[in-house]
C-alpha cells in the first residue's frame, strides 16, 4: 500500500530526472571551459552538450536497461532505506 499516493513514483522519477539534468548542464559548462580554453578544441555548443550529456547519462541508462525493472526497484529501495 502506498501511503503517499499512487503518483509518488512518477514524481520521484521526475525529481531524479531534474537532478540529472542539472548535473549534466553543469558538466556541459565545465566541458565548454575545458574544451575551449585549455584544450583549444572548437566544437559547436549543441555538439558539446550532446557529448557531455551522453558521457554523464549514458552509463546510468545502460546499467538501468541491462539490470531490468526488478533490479532497479531493489536498488532504489536500498537507496531510500
């Protein structure tokens, strides 16, 4: 039985997605400084954003897809406990 309502899982997932997006935006800005200032690589902002977000979110998405729903539920329950 869910004590907080049936839409709690969706709200939790949206919160996690927002947190992930915030961290990837920070990584995008850091990548821009490193690529533009230190390494002197010229890349369009869209390409830079795609590269840094894929590097940040790619491994997590792969693990989530490979592990499956049951394993992900167990991981989330462990984190929340």
